[in-house]
C-alpha cells in the first residue's frame, strides 16, 4: 500500500509540475493558444482533485476502521496501571 501511495504522490507531483509549466507558457502565447493551455490545466486540476478526493475517502475509511477497533479494546488494565503509577508510594522515597 505504501508503494501505491508513493506512486500516487509521484503522479501528483508530476501533474503539479506540468501545471507550473503551463502557467509559465501562458505568459508568451497568443490568445488562441491560451484556450488550449487552459483546457489542459483544467483537465490536470480535475485529475489532481479526483486523486485527492480518492485519498481522503480511503483515509476516512481507514480512520473509521481504526475507530471501530479501538472501541473493542479494553483499556481498563492500562488505566489501572497508570493510576498505580500516579499514586504516591508508601515506601522509602515515595513521599
């Protein structure tokens, strides 16, 4: 899954670099060429947006799964151990 995320990030970086290049191209083109460049930019932005939305949906699903798992965990023993650690000891050096 890390490889897939890495590949997605790489694709996003490529698309953003291409968008930057298109923005630079806009400075020196005729009005007729602007429309074509803007069409390409809109298509790239749509692709970037779709990838971001897919990533957010995946993250939301993972967060929901983790939440469901955490609801099943009994933290009682951990809470009791923490209370024991916080409680001053009656022994030497324990206050």
